């Protein structure tokens, strides 16, 4: 990879389908290294899947090159009327020079010409991008902030709090049992996730939260694919109301690298939120990860989801990476 010149650069943006995978490999490798060092996430599995699609010439998006070297890529996926920006990534040496903006502009100009697309979401982790905010906003997108948080499990438990009903709400702890995930929990868990996000910012950012079928899709991604790490059913948990036998809470845990755990989803049914169940689920899961020799656990949260953010911080999670997310419907 060439060194960045100090003066103006001549960036050439071309469709990814026209670029041979060999010219992208170095960039994909750099991205995996960066994910691991920043997020403690071994991204080689998902990266391999993306490379396979690129190899077939079917990754829809653009590559940016300077003097023949590929220095950035961005891609998107259209499903029905919804388009998700999958990634916008620029090699570290070429950041701060508008390459991310050029790639994003190419994507948006292209998507805007696809008549069936009624909604665009960009939730990628956006490492090192500093030129896309103004572009998304100027094209009518709304923006929220997401935070990637991590807890170091080597240090002694950082939360010694007892679960308590939220003051002012006077909710008492229901009689519950917390047990490991079972496959039969899938449908009811999707219903609880759907109910828990009604009226939340996250359901604006990710349209899947707005419907039960959308939450089923989301659960499938978490439990059947590598995108959020390798699903760990034995560490994932459900909360069961003893009196009714109903599932009223769920936590989905995965492994994203050797000794690195991740919480991909946590939801408590609205009627029993604020009773301390979310805290119990997190603490039980962190305890399981610790017992199994995991060193870290991470998760992502919308900064404006104050309740969840407060919960995670009070359990000992700390900020590792902030990134903007965007959405626009028309
Ligand atoms: C976020 C969520 C998992 C927390 O679970 P919970 O059982 O409701 O939370 P807990 O009762 O364990 O309370 C955890 C903290 O959040 C705060 N909190 C909980 N409910 C609250 C409410 N209704 N209003 C204000 N604060 C609240 C409490 O103050 C508590 O902190 P404290 O112990 O220092 O007082 C749950 O509310 C939920 O499912 N929300 C919708 C889905 C969601 O946002 N998931 C997380 C995505 S990252």
C-alpha cells in the first residue's frame, strides 16, 4: 500500500463488481486487524463471507483507488424496499481526505435511483470515518449515536448492587426463574423483543424492531449466522414468570473471538421492566463468561437509550468506540 501524499489526491471510485478480489484482500485484512485491536472482535469469519460475495462479483457497492491502490470500499444490501449500508471502510493512511464521503455519495446516488427502495439504514461501525455525517444529514437522514462498550472480566466484579425496583415506579420483583436458552424459546423471544422496542429510538434506527416478523429475522441473524459472533445457547438466557410459565425476558450471548463474549440482544417485557430483571440477566451472563475463562464482554447501545446505557455502565461496561447511525425513509 502506497503512502498518502500530502497534497490533493486523485481518488477514483469504481463499482466493486469491476474490482478483482485480489486488489481488495489487503484492505479486508486491515479491517480484520482493526476490528480485533479496537473491538476485540475476530471479524475473519464475516469478512470471509463478504469476500466470497466479492469474488463472485456480486458485492454491490464501490471501491476507491488512488494511483492504482484500493484504499477504501463501501457496500450495501437491498432487501425488498429496505436498503442497508453494510460497510464504509477506508484504510487508516487515507482517512481525513474525503474518501469515505466519496464512497458514501456514490452509494447514496445509486440507491436513490432504485425506485423500490423506500428506506435506507446505515448501522455500520464506521471506524475512522469523519466525512459522512454532513453528507447523510444533508440528504435528509436522521442520526443517532451508538456506543460499543466493553467490560474487562479479569478485574473483580464491578457491580455489587442488589436488584431493586426502580424508584418512583414501585414495581416489585415478579417470581421468576432465569434459565439457559432453549430452541423452543425462539418465537416467544421474538415477541418480547418486538414489544420491548415499541416507542424506542432503536425501532427508528432499525426497522426490524417494528414488527414481529422483523424481530424473527433479527433473532435468526443472532442465532443462525456469524454476523454477531458465534451464538452461545448455553450462555444465552430467558426469564420465565413462574406463575404463568411465560417467557418475559431474553438475553442473547455469543463469542466474537477467543475469550471474548458479546451480548447481541437483551429485552425485558414492558410490564416487568424496571424490576431489576435486566440487571440480573447481565450479571448472570457476565458470571458465566467469567467462569468459562472469557476475558471481555462487549455490546453496542444507542447513546440515547439512557436506561440501557445506565444499566451497562453501572455493571462495569466502558466506552471503546462511538459511531453514528443514520436512517431515512421516503
Ligand atoms: C434496557 C432493559 C433491558 C433494562 O432491563 P430492566 O429490567 O428494565 O432494567 P432494570 O430493572 O434491571 O434496571 C436497570 C437500570 O435501568 C434503570 N431503569 C429501568 N427501568 C427504568 C425506567 N422505566 N425508567 C427509568 N430508569 C429505568 C434503573 O434505574 C436501573 O438502574 P438502577 O438499578 O441504578 O436504579 C429493558 O428496559 C428493555 O428491554 N428495554 C427495551 C429494549 C432495549 O432497550 N434493550 C437494550 C438494547 S441495547
